[in-house]
């Protein structure tokens, strides 16, 4: 009798539990999940073609408008200059990132002054912002104090003290 029970338990373990341990079934999708349709062979080919083109373009240093025309159309419409700031002569000054890139190529001797300029620029911007904040905060406190001083005499006139 006991052998039969043991055999049944071993058989059930191998049949159900061991299969689930070796090859676990995935959880069902949540109720709000909408399954996408499968792509056709033509759509798969187009996706592969675009991915290959972008991958090949990533190996190029400067991705120009011929590789990503949509992004360059957006930039032209907005009129932004991504490369640098224009001078009065119409020449562009290199951006901070370009300065650091050139300095990094030159080694540590040229990189240190460039990094110091960046840090000093950030520090001065932070200092100016902090001064502006403190000045605005002090003005706000003064306005509150003036309103409080103006309202105190009026309250004394409104609330006469009762005499007993």
C-alpha cells in the first residue's frame, strides 16, 4: 500500500512539478494589455533595413542631414544654431563642449585651463543666482514687515479695550 502512494507522489512530482521547475510557464498578460499584431514579411524587412541604416550611420562621426533628414528639418524650422553662438561678423564661436573636446585632444596641459573656465563660469552663475535669491528674499521680508507694521495700528483702533 505504501509503495503505491509513494509511486503516485513521485509520478505526480515528475509529471507536474519538475516540468514547471525545468520549463517555467510565463505569467499571463495583465487585463489592460493589448497585443500587437504580427508584422508582415515586408514590414520586417523595412524595420531591418532602417535599423541597419541607422546602425551604419552610428559609426560615422557626424551624422548629417542625408542620414536623418527629419531631425534637420525640425532644426531648420526653429532656427536654432547648434554649433555655436554667432558673432557680430557672422562667424560662430565654438560651444563649451567643442572647447572641451579640442582641449581633451591636446592633453592635460590644455584640458585643465578649459575645465577651470567651465567651473568658474558655473560658480559665477551659481553665485549670481544665490545673490539674486537672497536679495529677493530680503525684499519679500521687508514687504511683509511693512504690511504687518501698517496693520497693527489699525487693529488697535478697531478693537477698543474694555474697561472694568
